[in-house]
């Protein structure tokens, strides 16, 4: 983690996994302080695929909170917006 952090010039790294089972999805997310290799924040999300865009927005907001990021109103709108509402298009991407 430290070498990745150094190469990218970042102090914090986000990693996670997504598992899909039929119409359900599980997202596991970890925010790691790369200098100490310590978890800053971790959370698991289980939801129906119809809610995947809402979960995406929720995860983005919670990561921002964990980083204590200050977002402008326009940045918050961008994070809340989904590129598509079509789950099949999202899955193919």
C-alpha cells in the first residue's frame, strides 16, 4: 500500500469489491491510510440492483465524510447524479 501511495502521490487509498447474485449486489468498501496501512473507514452495503445508483451516491457521500472533504454545492450535485438509470447499461460498463 505504501508503494502505491507513494507512486500515486496520495495519502489515502480506496479499495473495495462488488459481488452480484441475481438481482442483489454487495459492495465492500475500505478507505485506508496508506502511510500507516490503517483502515480509516470501512462499510458493507447489501442492496437490490434497482437501488444501485442510490447506494453509489451514499457511498460517495460517506467517503467524502470520512475524508472530511468539503464539497461545493455543484460538486455535491455531480456526485449525486448517475450517468445512467439503466441497470443493464451500467452492468455492461
